[in-house]
C-alpha cells in the first residue's frame, strides 16, 4: 500500500510538472511516465503477494465443498447449535410436568421396629415391681392425592406383638392389628383447582410455548441460512465482477501503452489508466475478503463446532437465484400469519395461563370447607390367661393358646369397628391475600388482551410490509437490469469512439466505472429480492430475531466509488 501512495504522489507530481513545463520537454515526460510504470508494476506484485487466493481463504484448508441450498438447510437442521438448544427446551418442560404428575402417584410407606421398656412401679396395678414390655411393630401405609376433585386418602395397617412381665396381662404374648382408611375432600376451596393442579396446567401450557419457541427458532435459523447462502452466492459473484473490471482496466493500460509506443497517444494518458487499474485491484481484494466473510457467516449456521470438517473446507454454492414470482394474495398471507405465527400462538397461550391463575385465585378466595371421613377395624389375639378374682387378688386358673391369626380373625369379623365423619370450615374475617392476587391477575389479563390486539396489528403490518418489499425489490431488479444493459452499450460505444480517436481515455474509464457500478447495483437488487422473499415466508411463521449469529443482511462494499452490492455476474466485458 505504501507503494501505491508513492505512485499517487508521483502521478500528482507529474500532473503539476506537465502543467508548468512546455509539452515539448519529451525527455522529462518520458522519465516521469517510466517511473509511474515502475511504481505501478511493483504495486501489482505487492497485491498478488498479500491477497490470498479466492479458492483458499484464510479460514479454509483448500478442500472444495460444493453446496446446494437444500443441503445447507439439511445441515442446519442436523448440526445448528441454536436449533439443538431449542429442541432441548420442550424436553426440560416434560420433566417439570412429570414432576408435578408424580405428586398424584400412590405413596407406599412402612415401619419396622423393636421397642423395650421397663415401667416404674407407680401403682399396685402396674403388674409388678419391675415390669418389662417388649414390642415389635410392623406397619404399612398407602396414601395418594386425587387429581380430579382435589381430595386425598390414606390407608394404614398397623401390627404389633407385645411380650410383657405384667402379672395382670390378659394376653402374653399379645398380637394387635388395626386397619384404618381416611378420606379428605375439599368442598369449596381446592375443589375445582388447587396449587398443584394450577402448576400442572400452567407448566403444560409453558411446554406448548417452548415448542412454539423452538419452531420459531428453527424458522428464523433456516431463514438466516437461506439469506447467508444467497449472500455467499452474491459475494462470490461480486468477486467475478471485480475481476472482470480489473481485466478491463488492465486491457486499457495495455492498449494505451501500445498507442503511446506508436505515438497516437500522449504518455501522460497512460497514467490515468494505470491509476484506475490499481484502484480496481484494491476493489478486487475487498470483494475477496467480503466473500470470505460471507462464507464464515454461512458456516456459522451449518457446522456443529470448529472441529467439524466443514469448518475447514471452502464452500462453493451451486444453486443460482431465479426471479420467483412475487406474492399476490397478501390478504390470505396475513390471515394465515394471524393463525400460525408462533408469537401470536404464544400470546394466546399466555392468556390461557392467565385464565388458569384467575380461576385459582378466585377459588382461593372461597371459604375452606372440608369433609373428613374415616373407618377403622381392630383385632386382638395371643395366648389368653383365664383369671379368677379381681384386682390384686386375681390369679390365673387356665391358659388358652392363640396367636396373630386370632387378631386377624377379629379384624375381618369387624368385631371392633370405628368410624368418624366431620366437616370443618375456616374463613378469614375481612379481605384476604387471594382477593388482592385475583384483582392483580385480572388487570394482567386485560393487559395481555391489549397486547394481543397490538400484536395482531403488528403482524399484519409486518407481513404486508414484507410483501410490499418483495414487489419493490422486483421493480429494482428490473430497473437495475435495464440500467446495466445501457451501461454495457455505453462502454462499447466509448471504446469504439476511443479506438478512432473521437473521445479521450477519461471517458472510457468513466464508462467502465459506470458499468461496474450498474452491475453491482443489479446484483444488490437481486440479492435483496431473494432475501425479501425469504423474509416474507418467515414473517408468516415466526417473528424476526429468532436466530443468533453473524448478521447476513448487511451491505457489502465492493469499490472505492461508494457503490455497494454482491450477486451474479451479468457478463461484463463479454
């Protein structure tokens, strides 16, 4: 680059010198032109040494991978990390829902234990001065929450075996068994909905929201892949445009040199052509760097990491964009977006979630009225002592063998039943927290409904605007194509006039610049048209911004004249 600065200084010096000296000073003029030629050639060598080959960008190993658009989409669905993360979110919600559903599964409990106790002889009825009681217990229980009406039940079966040295004991060892069933049913608060059922319903809705969010991420990522693919196609085509423009500039330099040698052109005229050729090579270097950036942008969406072999390969897109017809039924597209857009579906699901919370807080504001019912059976058995007399004067006159089966027989015979039925009620005096939460949830619901209507307007405007952008870009393509064709004809006319001496070198260079600018404008318009079609399709499914990564929608600079654009080469110089 320093040599090109020196070259520019030399050109400026030469122009000033020739303005001040007579044209007849041919020796000094030739010296200036030779120095300019030497600086120009050295600058070309520096550019060739410093700019990497387009087939081997700095981030690639040189292995060429031809890629179709459908292949890029398939790779994104398989490897894109944003899509993989989005697919995991519904699975996380599934585990959360399973956790709440597990609360309604039966819970089995058991207790096995031994206990040994010596009683203090506090009364004469203790049964001795040092009575020992040894108890073995083996109890079982079953409990479960009932999902439908918010009730709960418990079943308990308790068993014990007692060995005692109490002289007044009727059974020794004695076996006791009890079965008790209880059910609690809320009649007002907690009857239709409770905290567990509320959380289960809300998390089920959140699971659906996570699925819609994942679908939005997939839609936006695939849109980014398509846009990045077309950007790469257009960026590589821009390299061809810059290469052809450079070849035209080099050819003009060669023609001017030939005319200088035969004396039909002033040596100073060659300097302008050389300066333009140097500028074209700088533009080529910028276009090649832009193509590498576009390649990285596409790789970002279709590789699973830097260790992916595709990351080190050079991508070569093979699909060429075509002028697909613009959308005609915009009204139908808006209606479909209002039904299928992921953000509006999520807004409606959030409204459903808000309704569940309102139902819960309204239920919590009711009095607590619970029905409690229980029923139990008892059984007792063991070796029985037949006594005569009473109190301390009683004595054992006979024994009757027995065991645990006697206790079970008494239990199943329902000889000693116990049942209980009661209703309990509680209600806080004055307003409670549920009233405040219900009022707050009601306001949130109104806000959600307003946001939903606002979102519908926003979606309708976005889809309509996307359709208008498609139609506008199509007109840009048609106008740019016509302008590029006229620029091509103007260049051919200027070249023909220059060959017969009817115009100057300046106008030929200007015509070449105009053709390059027109070609880039056409390519940019075609790129914007293809991407606007992608955005129109995406706008009917998901909101913008669902994907992460490099921005593929930016403008690509291809020249020092301020012209921007990338795309297919329209055949410059052919």
